[in-house]
C-alpha cells in the first residue's frame, strides 16, 4: 500500500419514504472516504505519480468498501462517482492526479463493470469541508433517473498536509424519479452515454 | 405513528492520529433514523406514550449498527446517543429518545433489567448510563455525541465523542434519533485514570 491512510469512513444512506410516499425498494447510496497524507504537500512537484498510484489503490479499496457496505454483489451496483478535498498545503492538481489517470479502472473492477465516465468533483478545503460527489449510472451517463449527488465530509479532515478521497456507489437511482429522459431499460450500453 | 424516512449509517476506521499506526484500527460508528415528528408544529402536552412506540426503533437501530460495525455485541466497548429535532419541533421531542434509545441499545448489548437479575451490582455488559446530547437544528446540522465505556462511565480511556451529521436532514417536521458505538478507547489514549481491568463496583460507574 502506497497510501498512508489515517482514517476510513463509510456511510450508507437509505431512503424509505419521500414526501410521505413509500420508496419501494428503498434507495441506497454508499460513500467511502479515505483520509490520506499528501506526499506533495508544501512543495511544487512537476511529477505527481505517487498520487496517481494512490488513486489507483483507492479506486479499488474504496469501491469495494461501498459494495460491501451496500451488501450487494458488484454487478448490482448502479451508479458511481468520485471526489477529493485537498488540504491547504496542497494544490488542486493533486486531486486531479488522484482522480483522473488511474482511479476509474480499479473502481470499475470493484463494481464489476462500468462503461460510463465516472463523474467527479474536486476542491481545496479545511477540516470538515463537505463536497458533493456527483453520481451517474455506471453504464450510460445519460440515464436521467440516476443523476444525483451525495455529500462526503470527514469532521477532522483534511489537515493541511492531507487529502480526503471519496468514492460513492449506489444500488439505485433517486427516490421516486419522474422527470423522464433515458430510462434504465433503454440503455444500449455501447458508448457509455446511452 | 412511526414513519422512518431515512436510515443513515456511518462507520469509521482510525489507523492513527499522527502517532504510531495501531496494529488494529479503531472502529467506531453511528446510526440515525430520520423520522416524521408526530408532534411537529404545535404544543402537545402528553407526548410520553410515544416512548413506548420508539422502543422497537431503539433495538432495531442498535442491531443494525452492530451489524454495520461487523462485530459481535460483546466487542462493543463504549456507547452514546443523541437526537436532532427539526425546526418545527421542540427539545422535549428529542428527550423522548432517552429511554427507548438507551435501553434498546443496552438490551442489544447484553444488559439485563433488575427484574431479571434481582437487582444489585453485577458484572455484565451495558451497566453504565448512556451519555447523550440533543439539539433543535436544521438539515445537515452536526451533533457531537459523547461516548463512554458501557460498563463504567469513569473509565478515562473511553471518554470520547463522535460527530454525526446527516446531509439534508432533519427537515422541519422531522427528528433524527441517533445511536453511536465504539470498539475501543481513544486511538492514542495515554492519560491514565480508571482502567477497564480495574472495574470493581459494577455499578455502572466504577
């Protein structure tokens, strides 16, 4: 393990009713967060390979944590997303190094497959900063019922030399979706979009 | 009368807090039921009977949290509880959680009532009062939930707290009832005081 992890937090959010209407089956979203040391805190580095490798590790680790927390087979995962909050001793590009080059591949393995882009968000932040992790259907980015987001936040992180890395996985779309658009049963699953 | 809108579970593993990495990470967790507040928006004098209806919620949350922590009930070392009441409610609605939340959790952790034991001091699980906090607040409010050792409140190594926050809840007409548990003491505890192996009185305190 390259990542120096201080803390891992996993949350499950299960919605059973909305505006008095039963949600059957309940929607369930998981978000797994790792608080890691930022190996490039406090200095400029052209090369960010360490963070790219850490991103590869965490895609698998946090993706598996979400699937385990949901208590599902990886094939049952429906949507996903990723995000990072960089402490003030780092720079936004550190989040990009974690999230973009290699994290997607290991996350897709953790949820068995994923043709769609993994939607993402990044920001600088202090202790307790919250980030809204975007969610999209893992096989077709245009599935409207699965456009969503879930908040990630660790109360005592990131310290200045830390980064909070979050991955979210669901086994469902929004509760009571009814704004039309591409439906799950209409997914062609060829281009990751529709 | 019980309408649960959301169940929110939070599990964390702490590997270090800038001290030596511990061989086995400290696991702590929280669970919240976001429910409709049946008394929201008006003053209801007689709310106490609702505690009876909340009893199964307390037991259910305790069991779900133990399952989420992926451990046996006997592995739990400390606990706490809390309530966040939405804006159309009053603090007293949070106080409804004391008995059903506390006793539900203690029951799930092996506590036996005086009626079963015949009363008096006894070694056993979940003898200590469950520490608590409560507040009236808006969606996404944070609450710091105290944690103390489940057999003796004065065990210094286990005096702790965990922050709980449910994004988007509670709405004005809702209340979030919360239970928290930990599988161990503070990650780098080193301040002495009463130790777990020094519990003698089995009175829930020392």
